[in-house]
C-alpha cells in the first residue's frame, strides 16, 4: 500500500467526547488490560482512534451479518490478521498516523467487499487494444474513495491516492490511473503497464423490460440463516422479455413464465412473477434451482440500485440480489 495517502475524513464528534467515553465501546480492546505503551493503549487513550474503533465495530458487525454463510469463514480470519497488523504499528515512526490509516482503510475494505455502501459508477475498459483483456471497474463513494477492478477471475480493491493530474488508485500489487477516458493499469507485482480505453459506462436500467440479470446473493430475514452468496452467479439468470415473458436459467434447468411490474419514479415498484415453470433435470445436491422455482412466485416488489436488482418476497420472506448481465453476454440468456 502506498505510503503517500493522507487521511481526509474528520471525526469531529470524537473531539468532543469525554476521555471516559472514548475509552468505552472499543470492539476488540479491553482497555483495562491494555499494556502501557502498546498500540491498544494508544487507541484507548486517544478519543479520535477510539471513535474509529467504534466505527469499525459497527461496520464489522454489519459485514458479519452478510458473511454468516461464508465457507470458509474468511471475514473472521482476515479481521484477526488486521488486528495484528494494526498492533504492529508500534514499530512505525509515526505510530498514531499508522493506526489511524489502518482503521480507515479497513473500514473502507469492509464497506466495499460486503457491499455495505452502494456503488456510484461502473465502467468497462479494453486494455492494449485486445478485446480479451477487459477490465470492469466499480467505483464507491467511501473515504478515501475506492474501487474494485475485475480482470478475468481476479479482482483488486484500490484506494484513491493524491495525484497531480487525473485520478489514481492503488491496491496491493495493482494500480489504476485514469485521465480523460483512458487509463494506465498495472496488474500484479512488477507487471508491465497496460494502456486501457473506456468502452462503455454501465448504468442501472430505468425499467426491467429487456434487462437480464445473474444471481449474486439471497438475503434471509432470519439472522440464523443470514445471506447466501452465490459463487457461480451465471448459473442462475433471469431475463425480462417484452410482452411480459420471463426467461430463466436455473442451474441445469431452464424456466419460463410471466412478469408484471408497476414502476415508480425512484427505480422501484411492485413486481409479480408467475406462474413460473421449469424443466425437471436433476441438478447437483447444492443446487438452488428448486428454491428459486418455489420463491419467485412470492416476489412482490423490486428496487434498482447501483447496477443491482433487489427483489423482495412477500411477508419479509427474503431478498434476491441480482447483478445486471453485460450487453455482450445477454444473448446467452434464454
């Protein structure tokens, strides 16, 4: 991570907190047992850092609710690793700045990785004039600003850096520098620089007709069940065809049905699907094809936001989260 990033978010409220209040509420630190001179003691004694510790506690709790079905449980393991790195800031010449930056970047990472904040823009780039070398970039309004770049089956979280011209983002071994619709990108340690051109902006459609989507997650209202992340979203797709016709891919099966929506001005509205019928092939034991066939007729409303379609089931039965399929892929959705 670049060392030239300068924190910009002000924690104004923390300055007004009494010292006793600043000591309370830290999510992983027992201030009564913190060793004098340690990073943990510094957090306990500093109102600004204590405020950041409370923020990360809330953000981590929100991410945990979304990661309840993670296999393996990556979030908890990564958080333990982050705590160790934060505590290692005692080795830094400017320990407080090191700790503050560790908190701010981790907060952004959790917000973006677990989609706790909406995406503000998406764009696609073709690199070195090769159609097979594409970069899909999703931008987030965090502090600092951030993006997730996807290339092939890999992705990189990057943070905005200070730049004399254009907009520059830096990840662990990747960088993205955009200026007037063109970008210079490095992808991997000591990798050569690629020259990329923006081909199209990706925006949320104003209505459903003609759009196609792939399933990213199923959110349950039951905290014990939590959110199921879909590892292969392309196996479950939905297309809203003209004339109220619905086309589905349900893992190894295909489905068809009808749809009817009453849109509102804010990219939301009522939505009913069905009747929905599907083929009867036996998919794998972990397949969700039968669950979708059961649940989709109970959809009652939708929201279009940040390139995603959220379909809510009746009686708080859950939320299906779909990602729009890019134009060149849509022809495969029948």
